[in-house]
C-alpha cells in the first residue's frame, strides 16, 4: 500500500515540475513591425503618411524610414517614436518614380511598400 502511495506521489511531483518548467520556458515572440502608406500613388511634392504597429519593441524606441537604392537600403531623416505599440510618420517625395520603402528598428524591419510619385 505504501509503495503505491509513494509511486503516485513521485509521478505527481514529476508532472507538476514538468508543467512548471514548460510554462516558464515558453519563448517570447520575435519583435515585428508593420508599415502602411495612406496613399500608394501621389503627385510630386505630396505628403504621404506612414503608420504601423509593433510587437516586442520597447515603448519609446525609434523606427526609421528607409528607401531602397539599388540593392541597399538607405535611412531617411524621418523617424518616429513607438507609442502604445504603434507609430506614425510622414514624408514628402521630391523625385518622380517608384519609391520602395520600409521602417527599421535595430534588426527588426517591416515588409516593403511602394509609392508611385507622378
């Protein structure tokens, strides 16, 4: 009888320990950021507002707007602070053509969006 109680106690303790370990070991989701432009086609000199949401980025961190130039990304002097997991920034385009843009915070980058300037 005591052997049965001891076996059940050991098994219960092992299950409790295993459950606690798996609850603590759950990895945090990777940081992410989205990007959306309020217009995808604009006239030369028009202002475009970019908005997005973030997960895993600290409150007050800075996202920077980048433009694709050939095979590389160049940071523009356009930044915004993350506030309540969201941000908003604007830019004015002075060159005709298709601009491919993204936002970046450290190693976290958004998917690119295109804006056609006519």
